[in-house]
C-alpha cells in the first residue's frame, strides 16, 4: 500500500497522519486568520533587517566556514574513501547487533 | 472503513482530542506555575525579578498581529500554526496521550523524533522568515539546542534498545512501550541503572528554551519585539508543549506502572487502577517539569562552570558517552551471565 509504511514490527498509516495534520493545521490556521482579520497586521519598520554587513548566524559565510573547517579536511584527506568504508562497516555491524 | 467502525473511530478521535487539549493546557499552565514560583522565590531572596511573559496566552493571542517590515508575512504568520499542528500529530501517536493511538499501532520513538524535527523545522522557518538578524540568530540558537537534545535522545534510545534486544525483547525495540525500564531494574546491575538515570539527567538538562533561571519560554519579553500577536502566542505554546512532551517521554520510561497497577488491583476495580495510573503519571510529569528539570539544568550549568572553559562544551557529550558505556557494560555482563548459564 502506498499510504502504509510497514516494517517487521511497525505499521505507520501515513494517510491517517496526513488527514490529522490537515485537520489540525486548518484549525490553527483558521484561528490565526481570524486573529489577523480582527486586528490586521502591523508591520513596524525594520530596525535591524539583514544587511550586507550583518548577515546573522545562517549567512552563507557561516555555511562556507562550516564546509571549509569541518567537511573539506575530510574530503581532501587521501584516506577519505577508506574512512567512508569504515563508517559503513560500523553502521553494518551496529545494524547486525541490533537486529 | 465499515459503518460499524466509524463510531468507535470517532470516539477514539474525540478522546484523543480531549487528552491532547489537556496536554497542551497542562504544559502552558505548568510553565506559568513554574514562572510564578520562581518569581516568588526570587522576590523572597531580594533578587531582581526578570520581566516575565506578562500577558498570558489568551491576551497575547488577542493582541494585534505584528511582524517586522522585511518579513515574509505569510510564512511568519502560518509557520507557528503548522509547528503546533505537527506537535499534535506527534501526540496522536503516543499511548498516554490518546489511550488508543490513532495514527499507528506502535508509537515508534524514531517516528516521534521525525515528527519532532518536522515541527522544529516549521518553528525555525518562522524565525528565519522574520528577515531580521535577531530572527536568524534565534533560529540558529534553536537549531543548535535541538541538535544537542536529539543527540542525547538518540544515543539514549539506541543504547536502551540495544540493551532490550540483548535482554530478550521479542517486539519492536524502538516502540515506546518497550522502553519502560522500571520493571527491568530488578534484573539490571548498578551500572545499567546509573547509565539509564545519567541519560535521563542529560536529556532533561538539554531541553531547549531560555533555561532554568526563570522560565522555559522560547522567547523572553524583550526578544523579537516586532513579532507579536497570535503567531507569537502559538510559538510560545508550541515551545512549552514540546518541552512537556519530551519530559513525559522520560517520565514514561521511568514510571513504576507495576506499582500503580497493584494499587488498582487491590481495590478490585480495573478502572480504579487506570484512573490512578493516569493521575499519577501526569502529576509525575508536572513534578518533573517544576522541580526535576530545573534541578537538572542548574546542575548541568554548575558542572559546566566548574570544568575549565575549554571543556565546558564537551561536558554533555562526555556524559552521554559515559552513560552509553555503562549500558554497554551492562550488556556485556548480561551476555557473560547467559554464557555461564
């Protein structure tokens, strides 16, 4: 079945979940819509909007920094494929011991 | 679905809706109670009382909706509602929130973590869509806190599941009903029990929020002043409900069901035992929220202050590693015992 995810132990009825999510989100969204209709939306002018110089913690700079500091040394390492195989082996052994 | 099944299904939905409303209301009220208690204690000690979320949920919900001028209005207004809705679907899978789980038969803890992440994604999207530097910083802090919590939670679940499999569990090791460890404490040595309690300590100390100093709220009174009204109220409700649900999962793992069931059997009525179970469980969650979580958070802050500054970030991973090693050692003891037998 497309809408049922079944493993050895566990059955997840995705259709029911989707229905429940749709019903609850429509309830909360209508509550918010009611609040917006009643009072309107106030939009104060930007006091500290994102400028070029202050880009916040999710800026592309920090993403690049993360890649350069944490990911690049691993991918540049000559033994990188070996590490990858080792990690896969570790996952495999864990899966065997758990299953 | 046959016609005969519709009425029971509707009844299940009705009971689940009542219980989920109860969980959300209890989470909000317990947060308020904790804030009042802390304010009272701080006042008694002559300490300055920080500005609380002065207005309650209802007042905040009724105030005018406001978002910063540069915000993506639709996303900033709708995403908190979707975050709360995802949390409701998470509750619908938990046995103690619905009596009869209405979305699946097993309440899988991995699925719970996925739904938890979905609701987090909506909350982070709400912060990001504000378009201000403060909003992005809040989103980054929230993401960091959640990753820390999920790290501890995943390590705890994997270690306990592995131990249960070795201990002869013949059902889904990741199902939440497999995680009730109290009945297994009698077969565990001190190492395993310490490991389980250490995991509970780390998870409770890593609950996202402003910390134990005053409130568990996601946002202080002074944070994001341009973001107000119904979306902010929903986001605060989501934050307290999320912490409450994580606490309830930890309490579920350690709750002595056998003891309470025996009290009910003594009275001779099945419903009597169930009613006591229900009341005792939710009172325990409330007690954890008010007393145990602040204790864990303050203890963790104390430990982090006492170790050298360079190592303070490593305290949580080291405690998680210690708890995992204790449970693995317990597993090794179990295997050795089985081999001797």
